[in-house]
C-alpha cells in the first residue's frame, strides 16, 4: 500500500519536474528568438545613421581641398575609422546571433582561388608595410582552381585571422599558404571531394597552450591586459570557427608563446552532401 503511494508520489513529482522543464525550454526559445529579433532590429537602426556618418566623413578625406585644415582632415579620418570599427562590431554581433539560432545564410558559389588570394594580398599589403613585416601569400600547384563555397564568409574568416596575425606580431613575418589537405587531416575524406587547407602563420607573441581552446569562444581574449593593449572584441575567432563549420570544415590553431601562431582552415572544395548540380542557395 505504502509503496504504491510512494510510487505515485514520485511519478507526480517527475511529471511536475518535466512540465517545469518544458516551460523553461519554451521560455528560453522565446527569449532567444526575441534576442535575435532585437539584435536584428537594433543593428538595422544603428547601421542607418552609422552609414551616413561614414559616407559624410569619407567625403572630407579625399585629396580635394574642402576648406578644412589638415588637422580637421585628421579628425575626419578618425571619425571614419571609429565609425567603421563600430559597424564591424555590429555586423559581428549580428552574425554570431544568427549562427546561434541557425539563421545565418550561406551562399555556395564558384570561387576562383587565384583571384581570391590576389585580392587578399592587395588588401593586407598595407598592414605589412605599416609594421615593416614580411608578408607572403602562396598557393601550391595542386590546389583546385575553383572551389565551391561561400566567398563572402571565406573572406571574412581570412580577414579575421590575418588581422589577428598582424595585430599580434611586431617583427618577422605573416604568411598565408594554400594547399590541398591530405586525407589524414580532414574530418571526412571522400575521393571526389578535395579539401582546401589554408594556413595563416605569424611570428608574433603566440598563445599559451591552456588558452588555445577558449580563444575560439565569443568574447574570450588571452587576458585582460591583452585586451587593453591590443583592443578588439574577442569575436573574430568564434565567428571564424562557426563559419568554418557552416562551410563543412574546421578551424584550428597551433601556437607557441613567444614564437608565433599558425591557424589552419580546412574547407571542403564542394559542400558535403551537395547534389552534383546543386548550385542553389543553402540556408544553414
Ligand atoms: P580579438 O582579436 O578581437 O581580441 P579574436 O576572437 O579574434 O578577438 O581573438 C581572441 C584572442 O585570441 C585575442 O584577443 C588574442 O588574445 C588571441 N589571438 C588570436 N589570434 C592571435 C595571434 N595570431 N597571435 C596571438 N594571439 C592571438
């Protein structure tokens, strides 16, 4: 008699606990949906005025004389670059929150790797010159000429890795190497699908072993002191890791303190499971 009562009580308790859990899950889902909607609206509202700040300040920093003193032109440049930083931050936060709720759109398309690396080299040459670092972009002959991936996201990943490489390196070199990944290196090897391996290496400050995992989490930086010294938001690597996964690949790091770091991206040259002529947009 007592036992049956006990069992009944227990099952009652369990049911209540299950209901409470379900309620919590519902609340969480709603709040994360609100959060994403809020972030989406917010970033739209912020982007509009920011864009006019950017456009207007840009008008005053070309070579034409607008009647501004050179000091005023310098201020305009500062306004422009702070505005750009803010816009990048807003875009990063929005991207990450979209990834979180599975709403980030991935557009697979043909990417010409020659053109891609040329433009990458062009846009980062100035950083190398500014800091007097050697900078090389090289491709091994066996890499595919065309790959099928999301060019915009690939560019964003490399921009993040390269900005870090230049930020954390004071002397020596920064290099980008493209090659075909070996079958032992990639998560799922399929003989029809070559994998691209991109290695971004630097001779900078390096990353302590115990931090090499957590730097891929949002807002994680090696230490507070680093943050004050180098600035940044701690979002770049988490975005890079998430994007790599959305493209079917991975991002990893090898590093030694005081010697330098090397970040490796492994990306399939065709998205996994894509039908032969599946050139349509895929919503991740
Ligand atoms: P941010 O660069 O904005 O701080 P990231 O997510 O890109 O954010 O990087 C997180 C942290 O990882 C950096 O703050 C830095 O401590 C460390 N890190 C990333 N790349 C490098 C690198 N190439 N060399 C040394 N440390 C790095």
